[in-house]
């Protein structure tokens, strides 16, 4: 009976199938009725539900198919194809990922030491104008990255980002590129620092953790520039989204991130300045639905816990 209700709900949505454009800068409230949230969740992409029923729950294995002839592969975010009829359950699942599928305390603490050291350096760099020690950050992906349009030279990266950064500001760079000479066009304009500059803060830390520490440090930049198509950058944006909700940063109600950009300089540069629903290609970026108003209703849950 309950599954029949979901089917009827989907039929009603399909009768006037929603388009992505309907929800640009118009997010549905996270606690809206299920059918309203479903309309945004499927907009422009899904017309049939795969309901998690008793048969699926009793199955020993659930196979998520990868079949290239149908252009099907499971490379996406955990939230991209999950819909909970209960908005409370939806937000609980997102908080569970935020609070428990995270880096270990050792990694978090190492990153905090580096952030503190960078902020102290930034204060010394501009004691009058930057008493809080704010710094900016990049993730610059080079290596074997398959997306050639993002493999820009450093002088082009500077040209694409200089309008959002202050000359001589302290800037942390998370990168897989080993040679510092490559970054000279940026170092000519900024006080550039890398993870390898903080050996004392990383003493006795497993070097296998350094990539994760890079992410955590970069996520705390005042302004952040990431690499489009990079899932490494994507997680930095998601962490910045989590921070924006906790700190009630500008635009937090709509899930927007005004100081978070891509350095490619194309149309995706400022995509986080506006709200957008899920759409392809999913893996190329993160979406505000994973962090927007994620703590809605948590006070009521806390009160129930006390009782």
C-alpha cells in the first residue's frame, strides 16, 4: 500500500515533469512535503523510482550495474540517487555522512596545526590589515589528469583568479605537482605556501595522510579555487559547504558559497555563487543539496533525546 502511494506520487510528478531551470536559485525547503522535494530531486533526469522494498532488504547482495554499452557506471555522490520520503530521514543520512564518514582525528589535528601556522604567517604578512590571519587557497591538479582543459599554466591561472584575490596575500596551494618553479607566476604576486613548508607541524605524521591533510587545509581558505572535474576539489567544496552551515556564512540558507570558485575561468568559475539542483555530470562537482540546511530539525531531535 505504501509503495503504491510512492508510485502515485511519481505519476503525478511525471504528469508535469519538472525541468532543472525551475529550481535554479529556487531551492525547495528541506522540510517541504515529499512530493515537492521529489520534483526537485528528479528534475530533468529521472522518471522511474527504484523502491527499496522488503525484497531488496532481504537480499544478501545488491548489484549496482556497470555496463558501458548503456553508458552506465556507478561514479557519483552518495546523495545523487537517494530519496527519502521522510525529510527527517533524508537530513539524518546526510548528517551521518558528514559526522561519521570523515577523516580520523590524527589527520584532522595535523591539518589544524598547519592551518594555525598559516594563519600566524598571514598575520605577520599583514599585521594591520589581516589581524585574523585569513589566507586563501588553491587545489591545482596536474599529474595524469585526463581533462586537458583544466591543465592550465600558472600564468593563466593567475589571470583567471586575480580578480578574487588580494595582491601579496598568503595563499596555500594543495597540489600533486612537485616542482615549485611551475608556480612562479603565482609566487610573484602572492605569499605562496605548500604543505611541505610545514615539516614541524607534520612531524611523525604518516605521509600517506598528506593528501587528506591538503584537502582539510585548503577547505579553510577565505577564498578557494579548485579544479573542475576533480573529485579531490569536489570534497573540499563539500567541506566548505558544511562549514558555511555551521558558521551561518553569507548565503547559507540557499546553500551558496560566495568565495568558492574554479580556476578554469570558464562558465563554471562561479557556479557555487548560485543554487543549482542535481544535474549531469554529477562527479564533476558537488551540489548544495548535500549541505543546505543540513541541521534543520536537529533541535527537536536533541529535545527527544533529553526526554
